[in-house]
C-alpha cells in the first residue's frame, strides 16, 4: 500500500482532527425483484407536493439573494479550453468542473478546480495546472503549489473526491482527455500522485467520475464516464451557424467510447473491470451520479449520455449490474427520444421519501424531471412540473439541488452555456437558472436583476453548493469556460432552521456514500442521500443538509448506512453540523 510520510512535528493539528473523527467513531434489506432487485418492505405513502405548505408562502415565495463574493474571496481560477488556437476541436466544448473538499479537516470546505489545457494542431494536448484553494471562512488562499496538486500532464476536465484509503483525509481524482490522476492526501497539507500505484491508466477520453462502494466491502470503487473517439486522425471539418463558417463538430460525428469501472482492492490499488458485469459499451458519457435508486442499500449508477440512451445501472450485488434505462423510463424523454444529456442531480421533488432525478439537456430539448415511483421505476413529469416553460434555447450543464431558502423543499440550480462558437439558436453565453420548488408541485424559475450573477449571461459548466461560511445556508460555486470561476454567498433572509450531518462510515465506506438519512419533524418527514458524482465534471460535499421550515419541531433522525445498519438519533438542537459515525456515535 502506498504510504505518505506523516510529519513528525509541526502538524499536530491534523493528527488531532483525525483522532477526533476516529474517536467519535439502508433502511431496506437486499432482496431480488423482477428487474433484478425488489423491496418487499411497504413503500411510504405518496405525499402531495403541497403538503404542509402555507397559503402565505404559496402567494409570496421567499426572495432569493446571492452575493457575488468572487473578488473578496480571492478565488481566481479560470478554465481554459484552448479555443484560441482556432482548431474547432470537440474537446474544447466540454469545459471543466469544480469540487468541494475539506482537505485539511478544519471544518471548512475548500475548492479544487481543473484548469483545462492548450490545443495545437496535430500535437498532443497540453494540460494546465490544477488549482486548490484553502477556505478561511469565505476567503481563500491559493495552496496549489505547496499542496502539490498543480502538476498535471494532460488536458483536464473533471474532478471528484473520496477517502480512497480510509485514513480520514479526502483524496482527489482529476480526469480528462486520455488522462487520469489520483492525488492521495498525505494529511500534512500536501498530496502525492498515486495514479500509477493505484493501477489507473488513461485508457480513453474520460469525463465525469463517481465514487461508490458498489460491492459493499467498505472500500470505495470508481465509475468513470468516457466520451467520444476524437483525435487528430479523426478530426472532420464541420460547419457552423454562418455560410462556409467552421464550427465545433457535434457528437454524432464520432463513435462513443466505453465507460470504465475500477474495483478497489482495499490496499489503495484498483482492478479495472473487464466489462463482464453488465456494463453497456459506447455511451458518450458526460455526467455520472451514484445513489441508491431502490433503497436496497446497494448504490446504483446513472449516466448522462450525449445523444444516446442514458444508462441506469441497477446494482444486483456480487459485482453485477443490470442496465435498466429503457425499462425504468430514464433512458430518454417522454417521446422516446434520447437527449443530449449533461448534468445530473437527485432531489425529493414531491417529499414522498424517494429520490427523484433531474437531468439537464441540449437545446431543442427540455430538461428532464423523472419521478421515482419506487422499485426502480420512474416517470417523465417535466411538463407537469412546469420545467418545459423554460423553453428550448438553453444548453444545460452542471446542476445541483438543495434547500437554499430553508423551506423543507429542495430547489435546483443549473449552469448553462452553448458548446458551439456560432450557435444558430440562442446565445453562447446564457443565464444560469435558480429553479424554486414551490408549493403546488411547480418548479418555477426565479428572475434576478441584471446586475446580479443570475441575471447575467455566462458560459458555465460545473456548479456545486457547499456551505462555505458555515451559516447553514448553501452557497454556490460555478466553473466557467475561459472566464473566472464565480463564488456566490447565500444571503437569503429566511426564518427557517437547518441541520447538517457529516457522516463517517466504519463498516460502510468512510465517506458514507449511499447512506440514506431521514429527518422527522412534528409536521413532515424529509429524506436525503449521500451521493457520488453529480452535477457535471464536479463533486459536491458529502455533507447532508436539511432545511427546516419555521414552526416545525425536530423529533429525530434515522440513518440507514450502506452496510444495512439502521440507527436512530434523538436530535432536538438545530442550526448545527452533527458529526455522526457509524454505530450510533455523534457529536458536534
């Protein structure tokens, strides 16, 4: 196993935090159904989206406010796609993501950005240094060089995070054009490149990645999506919006590539799956999200593919998957047509205690809301929710969900931006979206003043929602193309309360990926999951966040770990982060 040399002195802080985590030291059993698994426990009754919503709230929704604190935060990171070389490569259309991790265990979420690269005709693509920013309560210090994360040898796109070796410190994974890099956290503020030792290799053009313990052995495995077979040898000339004007080619011009699955060997090394466990070839993958679709304590995988059917891999156990995209009604839209899908989020849209699925798509298509009807069956309900009123000019990429205004309902945020240089429909720069989950079952776009970020046009890709200043309100970070990343602080005035849980697995994987948390008040029940991947080329925090409406009294929390162990916590105090380790140990 690869070991990072731990400091003998000068870093006592890091060791103390690890001891704190160690010292503090899903609800459904696994059984088989007709599609592969079945849950024979009675499903919770469906609740109306209007449940417990007041008439005043429906008539006058909470005004959402985000302040652009990018300059004040000192975050200065720009993703470069190399389009200034005028080669019109499809590589330049993907952009990059962002991740939030607490790499130094000081309780604050830090930020990691891939930086893309440069393009020169018929020469290997060149990578640009990644950026890592350490959080000092909403102001950040660039620690890219001193932490050893800047060095990279390939054109990068995506970033994700997980505690690969279960030492308490989150590690980083960067993916890109025929490149992959595993950065192991040494616990002293630095990282070590462990790519070769881990057995990772740049087998293909890699995009988004998602971690999850797919075989429930306590160690996180890795699913990485692959895109298309572009190279200088296969580099057709494609037309654009004007007469005889060149532009970036669409994915229809190239065959898709096979996604990659790595199984953890439990010692910091991984074995690549040889494709005998149910994976489908040639998907043109862009987004990946890992969550428990049917609540059997086995994490499943959903993949957003570009112009081909999306994949839903149901985890059958024993390292076997069954692809059920078509059967589950999540492979395409309500007309049976595959979309150009990019971004992914889950949210319990209707508060029925089952995670629904949200997918961003290309122009001339609508964003998709798939309602989870239970037992791995979904229903396309975009029109019913009002999402279709957004029109068909947007090109959606990263997306994230969260209770930004503390109402007990999860809203959505979408990063938009065209991939073409000269779009024939709409603009290359597009407004980001804040979509509020309103009483009555409607998802409504909130409009903002043109002076605010949500009222401006940008070309964005990744977006995440960490609580950067630890005030209980979720903030936002956007990664943009050839423009600086944007940091938004949530300054919404709300009377609601909140509770966040930071989970540490023992028998389960240390990050608790796949854990289901149900919070109960005297007026409602709410559920959240710890997910792997999500958004687009990005990784949000593994911390679970609940908004609690004013007037609700907290009555308890139930946690179902991936190991299948159920724990109930007698929690009454609000507005805090609760650190919970598997085996019913908790602290602040």
